């Protein structure tokens, strides 16, 4: 689940802790790289993870809408699924 790591990036960045934000960014990129190494991912899944990685890499330039999109990508599927039906 990368959503908590992504949230930590923004929290640190917004507090002016760029060094801490960069550490969280590195951890998140490492997690995404591990996901991309899985052979079970579909082509669409791989493209989604590449998009997430690109957004994480440019976190400092994202507007509020882009941040929300990035955070929603990181949420577990079950959470997104349950929101559709509540």
C-alpha cells in the first residue's frame, strides 16, 4: 500500500522538510519498482504504476487536484471498491 508513503511525502513537503520528503519519495519509488518487477501485472497495470511513479517523481510540482489523483491511486483496491457502493 503506497498511499501512506505518498501522504507522508506531501506532509513533509508542505511542512518544509524537503529532505524528509525526498526520503519518502525514494521509499515510494522503491515500492513501485518492486511492483513493476512482478510478472503478474497486466499491461494496463504496468502503465498505471508507471503513471504513479512519474507523479511521485514530480510531487513538488503537483497542484491539489493532481495530489488527490495520486493519493487515490495509492489506496488499496478494496477501499476504492467499497466507496463505489456506499
